[in-house]
DNA sequence: AACGATTCCAACCGCCGCGGA
DNA sequence: TTCCGCGGCGGTTGGAATCGT
């Protein structure tokens, strides 16, 4: 039994897309926009399954895609976000304009994994690979009360003292989203002068009466950075306030 | 030049969550 | 409340391109 296939497999092409198929897909989406992927192939005159069309469009044909090598900055952002989000490639891609989840996933598997391993960092846990014969070292992006400087807080903290090691050894980087502490959030906005958003806005409820940050349309305050899309989790600016995340 | 090994990435597969009936 | 269809996601694969011998 099981789920019915997403399309009639007997009459669909597979494998690499031809120039003609690309042109048809582009022309159709330009004329009608992205929409019902299931019916798109037939409407566009393509012998492809809807999923295949969607993938081709999103990963290759979309006009806003940035092609070419990843920059050092992008590398850093990917590593940082991966340490926080794990293999949530679509979330990571959402923070890198012009990059797709598939592209980032491939890049991670082919480049970054190797790069981290060569630096002695486990790409899965983002911890230093422990050599049983040497003292354990832990790398953590968790907020560190001993490091108050904002810039320093964004850098990984390498701990190798036995006491700190004990404390952080079982740190689980699985994250849980929780509302920011009102006072802390307010203070953060006031002190840091950056574009933080309240929990309502971070969830996309920018019209909510609960909006406290002023980014909502009910509280129109000039916001240069957030004019395009909202800053979910504060990751757009690559500044993730650990106070809004609870580390298990 | 030829061949095998390795790397890279586009595309596929199957599962999951959401929303509508 | 349950079922079903759909879109989206992450893991995996196949084959082209590149490299090394």
C-alpha cells in the first residue's frame, strides 16, 4: 500500500534537465508564478514530476541565486549556524541570501566537514576531537558569563581546564526556542543598538499587539536592516542572542 | 595516452508536518 | 477526529569532471 506516488512515474523523464526543459519551466513560472507543483508539469508541458520541477527551480533556475564559490564569511556563518541548528539546511540557507539548502548541504559535506576535521574539530558535535592521551578540550558557542564583551561572546570558547571541562562535557547543542526575558530583551535592545526583534515579530506576527520591539507595523520605527524580511531568531544579522535560546 | 581513484554536485527518494475535506 | 494530498526537508546516489599514477 503506502502513499500514492507524487506523479505518474511511467511517463516522466528522469536525470539531467535539458535546456529546453529549463526554458519551459522558467517561462511557465515567469508567466504564472510558483504554485501547485503537482499540476505544473502538465500545464507547462513538461514530462517531469512536480517535485523534480520544484527542485530544479529552487536549486538551479531561480533568478536570485548566487552562484560561485563560497566566501570565507559564508563559511564562518555556515559553521556557526550548523553548530546551533544542526543539519537544518533550509534554516541555514535562509540566512544566506542566494544560497540553497542543497548547495549548502553539498558544500558542508565536501568542504567544511573536511576543513573542520583537519582543524581537529568534530563536524557533528563541533567539539574538539578528543585524543584519549591528551586532556579533553571542548568548543562551545554557549554564552559564557566570564566573557562579557559582545564580540568575544560570538566567538567559540575553547575550554580545557578540568573544572570547565566537567561542566561542559555533556553540553547538548539541541536548541529549544523560548520567549526572551522581557527585561533582558529590552536591555539588549537599548544597550546594543542593533535591530533585535521581539518574540512576536520573530514568529512573523508583526502586527501583534504584543509587539514590544517596535519592528511591527503597529509600532513603525525606522529599521534599515529589517526592511527585507524579518530577522527570525536574529540570525539574519548573524547575531544570535543566546538568552532567547535555551540550551539543554 | 590510458586508466583508476577521488571529488563534486545535481537530482532522486522517502519521510514528515500541515491543512483541508 | 481521522484521512489524505501536497509541499518541504534531509539523506543518499549516480555520473560527470578532475586528479594522480
